């Protein structure tokens, strides 16, 4: 763990103890250990982990939440105070004025009553951990510096992924409507075959499989490394239930290369297996190869397709239209992730994007950390039913426009 972050966690524990919460050293050590499993890029997950460890009574929740919001806040000018008298405490928690000189800032711990003879509050050095993370999460992947790139890579590896579940045809023991005759008879044997209660079975659910097709052409070059790291983190987070393909002028399956515990080795294996890096793009032709040779193998069981591309294509837009329609019919949901969509001035003018867009169920950005976090939340609450799809018509201008 970063030393500055560790210092902030321990300082936060001192603030909580000053408010009367159970935040002793043992609790804070447990919180430090929990950060190995909780994504530090998610403020909500970090808050819930700290609350679970440090809050013991319901009346402490309000005190904890207000202290958390003040301590792990965005930088602000001037000094403001948070009055905690409503919580039965004669203390105030101050927002400090930050300076550029090291240490980054000094925050006084909660003040005691001077007349009570308490010792003066100690100064706590605070590093703006959350504010830096939040600013970085909004920055476009293509504009990152070398230092920011390393931080974003660590954040992507720490993202938690959980996919919506689908009902299967198999049943499991539970509170369903179907009677489990075998278990019922087995339970009745100790009573001489007399049935006193009926065992039942309910539907079983499993996470939906994910198929990712990622564009590695020249126009996507500045996003390629982070998107490959995203594929690795997604594969690890979903327990390997992911099929990965890269395409430029040809299609390459990288599912096996995504396996393993070392992301650097995984990216090195992918680099060796792909021969058309940063070249042209023929989306229609590569989609035709996928639909002919791979769709039946990997699109069963209600798979979700993530298609990552900026839509710049040198191929035939008519072929792309036909293959996108076929792909949409085979998938439970077709989600197109475009790194250019994060720009407020973006319009889908590229002819490949215009030809494909009528057959896309969800058109989402994938240009920064915030967009990846939003994608994770969307995949977790993915609707169980397939979207209503009308008979699509090909756009009249599919053969014209920007290349």
C-alpha cells in the first residue's frame, strides 16, 4: 500500500476515535488488510468497508458518514466547520486550507473543551488521496502522462466486475414450486417412509458469459494498452468466463493469453500472438469470420457482446451492416464501446459507425476510468430479457461520409 494512503487511513482512525467510535489500532489494521480486496478507486466500496469495521451501533452511522465526507473530501478553498453537537459531541471537525508546501496540509483532530483540561489536539498530515483519484478518473486515456498511466493501470487492475445472472434450465434445492421427489423420499427414510414435508426445487442462475471484440487498428493505438489491461481485469474479475478477440485487418482469439496471474506476462503473450497491430480496419470482413467460425461456439447461453472500436473502417459498409445484424441476432445484448463518445462534440459520422449503429443495443463511452466504472455498474444490473428489436433498415447514407 502507498505510504501516504496508509498514513491517511491511520489518521482517519484517530478522528473516529475522537468521535467515540470503535476505531482502535486493531480495527484500522483490519481496514488496511481489507484494501487488498476492496478497489481503492471506488469511494463507495471503501466507505462501506470502513463503516462495517468501525461502526457498532445504529446511532454511530451518522457520525461516521459525516466524518468520512469531511476527511476524504475534494480540495476546497478556505476553512469550513462541521458542527457535531447534534450527535451529542462538543467537537468540531474542520476543513483545512491546503498549501502547496510540503507536507500537503495539516488537519487538526477534533477539538476538545479547553475548560476540561484536555490536551491540545495533535496535527494530522493529510494527503489528498481521493481528490487526485477523482480528477484522474475523468481524464481521457489518450491524454495521460507516464505517471498517470501507471496510476490508471493500477486502478483498472483493482476494478471489481460482477455480471448480471441468467436463469438456467437446471433446478437446485430451494423454495421453488417444483417438488424434489428424490430428496423428499430420502428425508422420509428415518421415519419409515412417512412424508411430513415436501422438498422443493427452484431455478438455478449463472453469470452471463461475455464476448469481447476489440479494435487494435491505428486509430485506436493510444487506447490499446489500457483496453487490453481492461480485458485482462475483466477476465480475472469474471473468473475466466470471457472470450476475447482482437481485430484490425484479421481476427485473433486471445482467450488463452488472458489467463494467468501476471498482467505483464498476459500482455506480452498477446503482443506475440497478434500480427496486425496499428494497421487498417476491415470490421465487416473480420465480423464475417467471427460469425462463420466462432459465433456458435461462444455466443450460446445468453452471451453479452462488448464491441470496442471507434468505428473507422476501410471495408465495405454494406458487408458491415449485414454482419452486425447477424451478430445482434446471435447475442443476448450487443454493447458498442467507443472511446470517442466521451467527447461532448462527438458525432457518429464515420461510415463504419453509421452502418453499425442501427444494430447496437447500447452505445457507451470507454475513454476514462469513470466510464469503466459506469460500465461495471451497468453490466451488474443488465436486464434479464433481450431488448425489443424491430426490423432494422440500412441507413441511406451508409456508403458515404468520413472513412
